[in-house]
């Protein structure tokens, strides 16, 4: 059958990629339809490059016919390349017996190059055909030019036929397998919704019958909680989760599939069964200790880190919230404080001026100003006095002794959140209830943060880690405590006058956003955003469809999560001086954790954050490389934030500059 590399068509609002012949579509990004071509025996295409017809040439022609391979013969390198570009053969056999006609080795290299352009990877199978007197010569030059195999001249038809059969059963099959695998993996990685596995005509192909077009939704709520270990259990489940359906369908398909496909599907299943569909795996070549530590420190929780239970009972008491601090009277914002907040709607707003001016209550003051700008009290039907008490109550539960996670950070995140909410795209997407949820979530998102990471709390067997089963410990605590503080006292219950259903919606949204700040889910949130929002938006122009994408309930959730995530770690996108100050604070907090881990003989979660040895520039560079760049690229593509990207660029260069001078500090030494 004629085999093309891939075809791209639009179907049902998503891009459909048919990948043919061993399914190579690895460079296409929006694929949701994977077409796995069966490798039924005896279907392949062969290109014979022989300058002259002779018995060897005829031997292979006959063998191809017998083996049911489609075969083309080219007499010159030019004709060979033309033909290859068009037909894209699986197997290329080049006559290497006579150098006077053409240079077989350079032809091989050119074929490979074309193959590479077409497919993005090099795995073509080339054979060269040699004279018997060359048998003793080294194969090295041949291998270097890209031949995989040397066939010593033998025109006997059965010898040619046997050679073809062996090739097809061995290498060609393996190649198909690899490509099919690649195709499926690519689709899995890159599509956020439906994946269909079909044959190349979207129908069942002769030789094997998937009997199904596998359509499955990869992102189903709650998938990460579901871990199935035994097939028996899956089959016995009566209420099927999407993942169960998917696994059953693939299992069924495997039974009627040829080996390579079945094996490829095995690997697919293996991946689907893990919960970490979105986290890139740090390979062994990722040796940068800063990245490893940040990933280890921020992206793992106790479940994956805890090697034994020796620390479980060495419990460190978490700082439990004191009862609501006495609300100070706060009827007017003092003029000198108001002055520091004049440009709070600008990205370059200097929150440290406010921090200095307001006696450690930046969150309350900035909160009052921003909440009133967004009409939050009106929306909640709550008196302003209640909002004041609420803000003070929340702020009082931030630890001012933390060098980073104190209420200044919360105020900073609130500021970034408000800034993002004013972006045109964001406004088009969100409703007022979303805005209110975002502002509240930002305000409470780190309340009662102990200045230690989740991994630390799990290692230390803290009460919070025990309460939350080592899972999203801090984020769960922030969300839960925020509602406890709010609802335990009418004086500060900003939700008191809300209608029940609206309250439930708002509460759900706030919890979702606070939990989204957990870094173990970083790549999941970013990928979902890119796949469900950036990519579809890039593909369409008409206002109606744009609106549809922006305002669908699922997408609004993704926008809100991305918004608070970006606000939460926007420090590297702030003006340089602010960025440096925040970098100093977070490093100090991590150093303090390392100090304590050493003191208590706990595992050191982030060894690079040792105050004696740490290079702050390096840690910032790694953080930006690993977490920030992609996320803000995506957020900028959506919300249009050139000023942030400019700062990010400047700041990155600043850290690079320090690092190149081998400096470990926040700033260069004074001249
Ligand atoms: C493949 O399965 C489909 C759906 O079960 C069926 O309609 C079709 O006839 C089958 N084709 C072959 C060749 O068995
Ligand atoms: C936050 O911590 C810094 C030290 O890193 C401190 O200067 C600042 O006053 C603290 N802010 C609040 C509101 O406690
Ligand atoms: C922790 O695990 C226990 C036992 O499985 C369960 O009963 C409890 O609800 C879990 N708690 C949380 C907060 O997930």
C-alpha cells in the first residue's frame, strides 16, 4: 500500500493527525488521533538502487515480489532520491559493488538526511550489497555512512528472499514497533483530551481489527487518586472511571493485535497506570543539583520521599494558629500608608515601601484597597467592617517570623492576582465570582505557613502531615484554616450574607485555587492550560469560538489555577530590585530549614540550600529554567504581559552575570 508520512486534517474541532507507516508524527504538536499501522507480515516498501540490471538486481526484485514487498528500482542516485522522497520506503538496498557508477556511501547519507527531514528521526533501514571479495573488509565505513547491514553478493533468489524475510521479521518490524510507540507517546504527551487509535483510514484494517476506535479522555477529575493494581479489580468495577474504560479497551485491542502493537500498548498502559502523567521525569543527565533539589524539595511530598518511618514520631509541633488576634481599629488608612499604595495597580508597585510604612500589616491595607477596587464587599453583601476584621484575622495568622512566607508574600500574591485580573483576556474569561474567589484565594493561600516545605513536614512527621496523610499538606491546611478563621466568628465572616449555593460555588473555587499552588502539580496545571487554552486559541480567529473557549466552565477553572500559580511565583518577573529582595528571603527560609534538618538529624531535603555553600544565582537560574520560563511563556501568550517577560529576561541575565563571575551572593560586591 502507498505509504505517506502523515496527513493533517481538521475534524470535530480538533486537529486530527493520521500517522501512517509506522506512525511517525513526532514533530506535530496537536495530535489527538493516533493511527497505528499494523505491521502485518509482508507489507513493506523497498527501494533498490542498482546502476544496471544484473542477476543480483533481479534476485532482489524477484524476492520482493515473492515477499509481497512493493519494490522500486532506481538506476541513478538522483532517481533514487526522487523516488525515496515520494514513496518513503522502509528499506533501501544500495548496490555497493562498483564505485564507478555512483558513490553508495554518500547516497546512503543523503537518503538518511531526507528521511530525517521527513520524520524527525533517523532509523531508516539501509542495506548495502557488496562483492564477496569485500567480505573481509571492515564494516565500519559502511556503518558510518548509515548502512545497517551488509549483504554479500549472492544472486540466488532464495538467498535474496531469505535476506528480505529476515530483515522484515527483525529490523523492519522493530522499527515499526518503535514508531508506533513513538506515535502513541507523542499523542499521550501532547493531547489533552481525546486520543483515538485507528488505522490509517480511520477504519479497521485488514489483518488486524482494533474493533474499536479508542477515544479516551486523559484528564478526568480525580484520576490521580485512582491506582489500580490488579486487572481483576478493574474488571470487577461496576462504576467505570474513564481510565478503567480506557484500560479495558486497550486490553481488548491487545488481544487481537499483532505482537508489536500489543507490546506498544503494554507500554502505553504502563504509563497510563502511573499517576504522574504530567511531571517530566528527571533523567540521569539532569545533573544540576539546584534543579534536583528544587524538584525534590518542592515537587515531592512525604509519600515519595519517606524511606522509613524513623521520623514519624520525631514530631515537631507545627505552629498552631492562635485564636484570632485582636482586631485593631482600622477605620482609616493613614495617609503615609495610603501614599505607598498609590500605584498599586501598576506591576512595578514596590510592596516593600508599603511593608515598611505599615507596621507589618501590608496584607490588611493592600487588601482593603484592592478588594474595594473590585467591589468585593458589594458582591458578598458584607459590611466593610467585616472585611477589615477578616483581613486582620487572616494576616494575624501569617507568621511574621518567616523570612519569606509571611504576610508580605501574601500581599504580593494578592497584588499580582489583582494585576492579572485586569488583563483583557482574563476579564473576558472570568466572571465576578471568579475574580472574588481569586482575590480571596490569594489572600489566604499561605496562611499559617510554618516556613518549612511539605517534604520537611512529612519527614518530621508533623501533626499536619499526619492529619493530611502526607498529601498536599500545607495547601490543604491553608485552605481549611482560612475557612475556619472566617466562619468561626460572625464579626469576620465575610460569607455570612451569601446565598447558600453561591457560597458553595465560591468556596469550591477558592479551595481549588489554593490547592493549585501546590508544586507537585505544577506541570499538570501548566500542561492543561497550554493544551486546553493556548493551543485552541492559537488555532482560531472568530470571536464566537474564542469566547466559547474562554468562558467554558472547565477552562475558567484552568485560567484561575494558572493565574494564582503565576501570581504565587511571579518574583522572577518583578523589577530587578524586588526580584533580588524576594530571592534573598526565600533563600534565607530554605537555609533555615536546612539548618533545622541538620540540628534534628532529619533528611536534608534541599542540600544545595546550605547557607555555607549555596550559590543563590545558580538556584535562581535553575528555578527560572525549570519552573518559570515555560509557565510564563504560556501565561504571556494568553494574557499579554510583555513587561513581565522583559523583567524576567533582565533578571535572568542578572543572575547569569553573577554566576559567570562565580559569585554566590545576591549582589555583586561593592566596587
Ligand atoms: C472489526 O470490528 C468491527 C466492530 O466490532 C466490525 O464491525 C468489523 O466488521 C470488524 N472487521 C473485521 C475485518 O473483522
Ligand atoms: C517578612 O519577612 C521579612 C524578612 O525577610 C521582614 O523584613 C518583613 O517585615 C516580614 N513581613 C511581615 C509582614 O511580617
Ligand atoms: C487519611 O487517610 C485515612 C485512612 O485512609 C482516611 O480515613 C482519611 O480521610 C485521610 N485524610 C485525608 C485528609 O485525606
